C-alpha cells in the first residue's frame, strides 16, 4: 500500500508542474448520471459524443475486446454496436469525432496502446457516423498506419481538430507527455510518421478531446483534468503551449475516457471496471 501511495504521489507531482493548481470556475464537480452493468463493457477506454445522433455516445473496449464501437444513451444504457470488419482490437485506447475530407463527420478510433513500447506501428481507424441507431451493424473502416519519430511509444489519448481536421495523439509513459500530430491530408497515405510538437507539463495521460467548435481542449490522467481555452486563429499546439488549468475531477478507479458534448457546455468521463466497481458515467457542466 505504501509503494502504491508513493507511485500516486509521484504521478500527482508530475501532474501539477506548470499547471494552475486552483480549480477553475469553468466546470463544476462531476455528477454521476448512469452506471454500466453490461458485462461486455467492462474495459471502456474511450468515449465520444455523436454530432449526428442527439444524446448518443460512442465507447469501445481496450486490448482484447471486440473490434467494435458501442452506442450508449446519455444515461449509459447500451443502444447498439458497430462492428469494424477486417480489423482487430490490439489495444484500442481512445475515440474521437472529427471531419473527413468529404464533408462527413467521422468516428476515429486509435489502436495506439503499447505498454511495453513493442510495436513499431500504430493504426487509426475511421468510419462515417451512422445515420441512425441500429442494434447491430458492420462496416469496413478506413485506416492509416503511423510511426513515431524516434521509435515506439505508448499512448491512450486521441483527438481530432474540427477546424483543421488534423489528428493529435498524446503520449503516456514519458515523464513529460508529448503532443504529436498527423495532418489531415495525410490520413490513409500508406505509412506516415507523426510530427512531434511540444512537451506537456504532466505524465500518464489517459484521454483527450477537443470541443466541436475547436475552442476548448481537455486532457486527463488518473488524478487530474487539464483544460485549455483556444484563441481564434491559434493552432492546437499554440493553445496547449500555455499553462493548462486544473479543473475539478471526481477520481475514478481507472478513468481512461473523456469527451465533450457537442455544445461544449458539458463533458463526460468514464472508467474501466476495477475493484469490482461498475463503471460510472460522470457529467461535468459549465458554470
């Protein structure tokens, strides 16, 4: 127990470097609004809110789970499933909503987990958002294969800029997490190398999201949520180059998912099932 407490304190010390420690009066405390009791959804590692289907959220399991995205309602009840054909879930770690090159809104899924930095390549899949809610459906996703500059990395955080369409990944296991970018026009171009942008003032990032209007950015780890307000004309890296603001967080058993509601006035967090505790969906509302 002492070793575990020491580890948590180390993570927290990294978490608070160069961050405004006082809770911002931007979002209130998390409010539990639903519990997931479906035994097939015990390893949820990502959440994203639909921009096509009002009140619908997309989630997925991580390593070893089905190659599928599940639809939930706003109270965490399962509505349906989209199976990804011709793929496998090596270690799906995050999900995001963003534009494609055809004007459609897409679901992006990052097969980016790599605890031991053993894989030279990672994959990002995408499918168009569905036009309705179906108990079960199948689709063949588009995909892009990526490498990191300097070798393999572990990551659990994926986000897509709604303004540029660029894809961003935040690493996890380095002492200062790194922000990487794939320009939108390189999606699907065979194998691409991610661009290293900036170091961030925390470690152990587990999830990230950008609001639908592109003006707000969130990254979380196991103990904190970091927030940036993006100015007009700024890039994602320019915004995240400023000190983040720590906002209230209800610590979860293993919280690895965060996502904005399309209006940007609410975001949600969700944990994997740990210590025999069913995952709880938390809602954070703007003040």
